[in-house]
C-alpha cells in the first residue's frame, strides 16, 4: 500500500464527510479538519524518510503503467512541497477553530478548505500533466469561493476579479497542454519529456512557454499578472489569506512552473533569463507598492508579490545553489507569510479593523500577537538569525556566483525596502501610542495563539534547516530533482520496473 | 566546548531566562544580569591573557581571538558591567525590566560574537541580530520612541542587507568566507564594491555620515543607558573594529587611491558637519549624540590614512571616544534622573547640586575636546600625525583633512563650553540648588570612566597603546611628533599647585561670597544667561544659515531622501492600480505579447 494517494484521498474524503454531516454535528467540522491536516502533516514527514530510502516512488492508478494510465510520483521535490503545504495547513486549521467561530456555516468553510488542500496535494503529487490541470482547477475554484466567503460587497468584487483572471490563466494553461499533447501524443510528464527529447523541442515549445508563463505566472502573481492578488488575498478570511498567500500561489504557480519547465520542457537559457527579469520586476515593484499601503492585509498581499519575485529570481538563475535558495525561500515564505496573515487575523479579531492608522500600541494588550508578528516581520525582512535571512543570503550569493551582479544588488536593496514596510507595520500596529477605542482589546484565544507561536518557532529555527544533513535530506533532494532536468523521466521509468 | 563560546553563549542563555521571567519576581533579573556580566568580564580577561585563541569547525576558522578582537572584546565586557550597575539606579521602578535586562544581555553576547567571528556568515548573523536588539531597546523608551527605533533599524538593518552583497562578492572572489589574511587588492570594480558595501555596514553601526541620522533621532527618546551603552560606545567599538578589519586585513588600501580619499573625505565631513549641528542643539542628549557622530570622523580619518600611526590613532580614538562619550551619556542620565529634563534651557547651576557628576562630566568633556593631558588629546594628536605623515608620503589634500580635524576639535571645545555652562554653571532655575547627587550605582560608573580618561591620557604610552593598540596593528608605530604625557602632566600639575599657592597667599583673606549681580542689582531669574544662546548667531551667517535650514528640512538625511524617492514611485504605481478589471486583463495580454516577442 503506497502512501501517495492518501494525500489526495484523505482531504477529499474529509471534505465529503464534513459537507455531509458537518451541518448537524457541530463539533465535527473542526475535529475532522484538524485530524485530517494533522495526519497529512505526519504522513508528509514520513514521506521524507521513504524518499530517502527508495529515491522515488511511483503509484500507478488502477495499475495502468505510466504512459497509458495516470501515475502519482513521490520524489524529493514532491515531498518537500508536501511537507510545506501540509504542516502549515495544520496550523491554519488549528487557528481556524477559534477564528472561524464568528462566521456562520463553518462546515462550508472546511469543505472548501479541504477541497482546496486536496487540489494542492494533487497538483504536487501527480505525474500527469492533464491531471495536474484538473487538480489545479479544483484548488482554484475552491479558492474563488473561499475569497467570497464573507459575501460582502468587497469580497464579492475581489472574488469576481480573481475568478475572471484565474480562469484566463487556466484556459491558457489548458491551451498549452493541448498543444503539447498534439505534438507529443502523451500526457504523462515523464513520457512527454522523453518524446520531446527524441523529437526535439521544435517550434511548439517556444509557443507553449509564454502560454505557461502567463498561466502559471498569473497563479503565482508574478508582475504584470499579479493584479488579482492584492484584492483577493485581503478579502478572504485570515486563515484563507494565509493559505492563499502562503501556499496556493506557490503550489499552483511556482511548483507547477518549476516542474514543467525544468523536468518536462527543459526550456532554454533565454526563458530562465525572462523568468529572472520577471522575478526582479515583481520583487521591486511589489515592495514599492507594499510600502504605500495602510490596510495591513493589503500590505502583506503586495509583500507576497515581492517575495515571490525572490523565488523567481532564484529559479531564473537556475544554478543548483540558486534553486536550493529559491526552494528554501519558498518554504520560509510559506511559514512567515502565513504567520503574518494569521497575526493580521488576530488583530482584526480583537480590534475589528485592518486599517493601520486606527491601531497603535497593541503590544501592551496583545503580547503574543505582537511578539510573533515581530518575529515574522524580522524574518521576512531578512534579519539574522531568523529563517528569511538565510534563504535571501543563499539567493544573493548564488546571484553573485552566477555573475548577475545587478540582480544581486537589486535583491539586497529590495530587502531594505521590505524591512522598511514591515517596520512601518510594526510601528503603526504594535508600537507607539495606543489607538483610540482600543483600551479594552484582548489577546486572541488559545488555539490562535498556539498556531502563531508554532509558526514563529519555525521562523526562529528555520536556520537549522541549513545544517548539512537536514539540508541534503529536505532541500537539496528537492533541488536535485529540478537540476536533473530530463533525468526526471529516466528516474520515473526506472522506478516502475 | 571551546572556551571562546562561553562569553557568547552565556549572556544569550541568561538573556533568554531574564526575558521569560515573570514580572512579579523582583531583584532576580538584576542579580542575573550582574552575575552574568561579571562572569563574562572575568572570562574575557582570562581569554585575553591566553590570546591568540581560535576555534575551527571542520575546515572553517569560525571564531578567533587575536590582538585586535581581544581588546575590543575586553572593553565590551567591561562597559557591559558598568551599564548593568548604572541601570540598577536608572531603571529602578520602570516597566518591562525583564525585557530591558534580557535584551541588554543578548546585546552583550551578540557583540562579543560579532567581534570574535572570523567567518563572514557567522559575523553577519551576530551583526544583524544586534540591529534587532537595538530596535527593541530603543523602543523601551515608550510610545514616543516608535519612530526613532524604526529609523534606526531601517538604517542599521538596511546596511546589513548591503553587507550580504559584499560578502557575496568576497565569496565569489576567494571561494571562502574567512576574514583572516585575505588582503584583496582594491584594483577592480568588484573589490571596490565589496569594500564599499561592507564599509556601509561599519558606517551605519558607528554612525559616520551619511548613515548617522538615526543616532540624534534616537537620543531624545531612548532610555539613557541604552544610548550610552549601544550607540555611544558599543556600536563605535563594533563599527570601527569592523572598518579596521576590512581596511587592514581584508583589503589593501593604497595611499592616494579613490577609496582612501572617499574614507578621508567622509571622515572630514563627518567631523565638521556633525559638530556644526551640535553647536546649535538645545537638548543635552541630542547635543551629545551629534558629538558621538562627529568623533567617528576622527576614527575614519585615522584609518583612512593607511599609515601605522594614523591607524593606531584611529583605533585609540575609538577606545577613548567609547570611554568619554559613555561617561558623558551616563552623566546626562544622572541629570535626567534628578531633574526630569535634559533641555539645556531648564538646567543650570548643577555643579553644587551634583558635584561628582559635575567633575566626571567635566573631565569627559575636556577629554572629548582634546585638552591635554587627557586621553582624547593623545589619540587626536596621533590622528593628526597620521595625516601629516600622509602628506610626507605624497598624499594630496592632506592639509584639508588636517584643517578639518583641528577646526572640528576647536568647535567641539566650544560646544562643550556651552554644555558645561548651561548645565553646571550659571544659576539654578527656580532656585533649586539643594544638593541632590544620584545614588552610588549611578555616579560610580561615570566616575570610573572619568578616571579611565585621565589614566589613558597620562599613561597613554605605558598602558593602552602598549597593551591594546600596538599589538593590534602589525606594523610598528613611529612617532614623528613628540608628546610626553607624563612630563606634561607633571608640569600642568605644578602649574596648578603654584597657581593655587599664589591664590591662597594673595586673596584668601579678603574673600567674599555674594549673590551674583549686575550693576549693583541682584540678578533676577529673567536675566539668567543660559548657555543655549552662546552660538546662536552662527545660524544667521549667510551661507551657514542656508545649510542649517536644509538640514532642518532633512535634505542631508539619507533616510528622508530615500523615502521621498520611494514614495514618488509608489504613488505612480498606486495610480496605475485603479481596480478596473479590464485594465488588469490588458496588462496580462500585453505581458504575454511581450513574452511571445522575446521568446520567439
């Protein structure tokens, strides 16, 4: 019995059960969702051990061998992403217990949440490009609904924009897949990679690459395809903002892009350069936009655009060191960005506002939120010894090594702007004089505090991932999959026999 | 565990314990802080005697205690002990003491870690961490400190981000992160970029122009012990230590090269501009803060000369400045503690009320002004000799640097005349002249520092230079000029004694003590001569007035300029994001068209 399908089956099953019984049994949605994400978290950690032992696992759905049937693949990159997604999803569900209590219809929330999680796990685990598209749509459609969860004017508008632009992206991705299918006559990613190698890339790859950059780039909110994000991410309830900004854009955007570009298409140097340029643009302009915001969640949303730029820069440099740095930053960004969104949720929960101008001096009333938010802010701004410092360090070192001096300089300078707007956030929200009418503000409830503390602890200890053994096991094994390029196909077919 | 770890790890552990300690438990925090700092100091003294020491992990030389880092570590530990003792008096009864002592101890551990690190990554981690503790400590000053702390961390932390770039370039050039024995020549753009980015970090920490603006801003709002310990002494030690490291060990600076001239020019500008700002300040702490910036100029000048005497002068000045500036800030804290204000207008006549503080402050003030035979004179004299030596060896422009340095020194003296008059002499406001010296915990550290000023001045060559400065630079110091401190001190003492005898013989019989008066009328409160307006006229001098007005508007503040440029772009971008879906879709379409064009 392989554990790979469990990553999709468990959340799907839980979503089904929650939607069926959640309305009547009040405690069921919380309980089931937390059990589900907790077990997924444990399974994902177990999968790290399995990959270390076996190298790669391929699960054949219905026992059909890969070129014919759909396969699920568990390799270094998959298990890196699974760990990132499922561990953080667990903390987010933990947080949701208290946070979502003020919304009606918790069961609807959890159903959609778990569907989205199933979709993300599916995108990560699948070895079939059309299957990837299907899972991507499951996750995306669930997220459209979740953004609109508050059904106020603002939420509906944001959700509409998000849905229109997201569908545009999906259709371009589908178009790209159709072209690839017509050229290679296969949908299995490993097989497609082999066929492309045998037939030569031809004009078709050159045509598909821009389609994919638009499609996945829009999902990842890379500039100039980012415009939906600053509306959509702040409008969702805080746990969903954390999920979207922390995980969804990375799984649907970055992961899918990396997997297809590195392992299937084997794109040209030119393309990587374009990715790098797009990364630098997002990084810089995202930071410029973030510093002008007064809505705390909007600031965080623009910050996501900026940080995704760092990851894209690492991917675009495409040396093994840069890829490792990008993946490391992906993991770190997932932790601190979800932490910061959870903090913003705690502030909204306690004070009822997201406007930085109406806050101030919250440290005295919300010490846990204040302290964890400071840790998250310092970490994302790259202050040592927190996790964000190490990943930015690797990306900048890799940029200098690859002789992209200007990129390295921009990355370092944007880091200063990042520090500036996070300190603005800290100053306006937590330091300074207490805002008007905030004398009776209380700290967030226990489960919310627990989730924030746990994520802050990961931010502090993130540097430990750099210890050679851990780094090899967790990040380097993922980076190696990408660096192997077409070697992916050989390993997939090798591990079937 | 290697013995070099103890002075780093123990303050960290103690700091975390203190931080987590509940509010109810009294005195334990203070005792932990005191014990830790005593312990660290004794370990460091022990290590100093055993130097050189090093710790190697795998192939990397991680920590190293050599002559330079040894003496810096020693003084960091000593200063930490003094500040903890001082805080017993100053912070008594204040809120959040667990955080205060916790962050202070972590600052101690982090600074020692930064100084001992030989590995650049390790160094960066400690160095950056100090920015966070600085931010938190400035914030201990209460709600008003929020803006200043933010500015401080943006400048200090931002320069750390640039340092990453410098470290990256060094790694690219040498394939190693080790600082020791790199000796990279500054002959190509990359090396110069690496040097300048690393120097940025050193400048921001030490507070040299143009990265100094966070120090005056913080001085008004941060708790005085924090200002005294971190920006006034610790950060000077760290910043100049690192500048010395990069200029002596990591890079070779040729005399007369561009980099050397940049350093010298920045040093000279720092001295003059900051002292001009100090002259017109109305707040005691802010005045001291501008001097803290100004003095950095001498250190940068000294190191920029690149000859042994100049470098030794720069390093010695770093040490001396840390001592007297620390003392001055502690005195300002004592005054604030008693009078609840540091506004020069509201102070006066404290020489009778606080005699020990007065004497300590006077000695430190004379030392910073470079009055012989105190320590500030010796090191400034060495810097001057370095500059003259620079001229002898063919450097251009040396006259300019020398003039700036000497002129700056004169202005410093002038500014401290104002301070001494406004705070200690003159009349007491509202007749509050009763004796009100601070407690022993607060006057003792200042008195110790004043004593050090005298000791390091009179016995400059016998103690500090022999044990700390000379070993730190590999070359022998040759002194083109002569200054025999002990002899001069003797002469000065004889002069004072003779003068006193003459005074005693001549006038002691018809001494009359009276209230101050003008034209036979007793002096009224509104006729008080405050020191504040001593140099007000310089603000009206045609060209200078322009500069002062610009400075007031923040034109020389790199932080403000940076922010203006940033927000200019931000506003444009915000206007572009108009929230209309069709616009956003048009961007996507445009984007994909460009992609098709580029990737065809």
